[in-house]
C-alpha cells in the first residue's frame, strides 16, 4: 500500500503545495514529504485530517493507496481490470 502516493496525487489535484497542505493538517512540510515518499506512516488521526482537507472519505484515500502488489497474485488481473473504472467512478462521486 502506498498511501503517501495517494495523498500526493489528491493534494496536487486540489492545487495545494506541500507547505500549504502540511500547515492545514498541522504537521511539518518535511514530515509530509516523508509520508508522501513512503518513509513515514501517519496516524489514523492525521490521515483523517488529510482526508477531510482533501474532501475525500478516508476509505477512498485507502482505496487510492492500494497497489497491484497488495492483491494476491491470482487476483491481480481482476484488480488491474477493475481499478481504472473504480477510480473514475470514485472521482465522479467525490470530486
């Protein structure tokens, strides 16, 4: 799971830079950078704050963090087939 990449993508979609976003969450820019690079794992509380600021439900943030390698090998084809459609549906509903 790469929740940091999901956060970065959603943050950029909101046209927020790291400095603005980290200040609104109440964390340092360097800590946000480490999260986005996958070097730190934020608490559930911090993730919820991020999701709120990004106007995205927390489960959606988790969905965007799922990677192919997180899915069992025998189900990766299904994941790859469905993920683009599910991503588009989620974007239509929440953005």
